[in-house]
């Protein structure tokens, strides 16, 4: 990687990916349209910090899904940073480490519009959003936008930086929750899940009605 590339913005797509689907891929592809972005780094969450986020597929299986999709697109890479730590996978811990590994490089944390109202309450949010810039992916029909009141603790200069980034519209409108229901019912989800990922999750059987 050249010195210039090392200073280009690094787009980060964190998530539980339970399962990984075309909506995630669409967000990552849209991020490649942002100025200077040449890499989207997928960051699978090993252990969701909140009990309500308990997973269906095991952590290693969800990591494997991310590896599979990163094999298909040259600009996608998979970062296993959250699998190298014990305990809950807090975003602030991940971003701190990535910031230390990439001094001076802008970090763009891609988030869905359904998370916008909550990001000011993420663990150590003030430090987090001073280290990484939240870039919102808007689902079709979503009117949610990131506003100053969501991040009131940011200084004016930092807010200007945050407000200068926006993700191109994303056409895919599907959620992992919905897909788990469809999979449990035996419905065809081929339009929503990349083929390699679909083959892996069908083999694992994690989302079938009879799965434990």
C-alpha cells in the first residue's frame, strides 16, 4: 500500500451478520463510491454486548460468511480484530485499536439508518465518534437523517467533518431478522443472500426451524 493509500479514508462495516445479506453488500458497495475510499473493511462482531443481540449462527460461522463475501470483491477485506479479543465486542475498543494502527487516517464507520437515533448512546460515544465518522446508509423509504442533536457532545469542527459525509442511496431493503424468519419457514431467499453465503448457511442449518 502506498503512502497516499494509507491516508485515504478507510470504510468500516461492522455487524453481527446473522446472516450476512445483500443489504450489507449494497452498503459496502456504496461506500466504494465515497471520495478516496478504496477499501471497505468488514468487521464481524464476535460477541454482541447486549443480551437482546444474542446470535443464531455461531461466531465462527458468521466470520466465515464475511470471509466468503470478501473473496468476491477485491476492495473488500475482512478484519478479525473482534475475534482476537475476549469478552463483549464493543465498537469503541475496535475503533481505538484501528485508530492506533492507522494514525491520521480517516475512519468511516458505516451504520444503518435504523441505528441513527441510538448512536449517541453507544459505549463511550463521545470518544468513539471523535475517532470514527459515522456514515449513514439509508434504506428505501427511510426519512431518518443524522442530525446535530444525535451527537450533541461533538465540537463544531468535528460535527462539520461528520456532516460532510453521506452514503449514496442503498436500494436493498431487507433485514437479518426478516431473513431468519423466511429461512425458518423454508422460503426462497436466493435474491437476498449471496450464493456462497447461502450455501454455507444451508449447510450449517442454523436458521432452520428445527435448529437448536
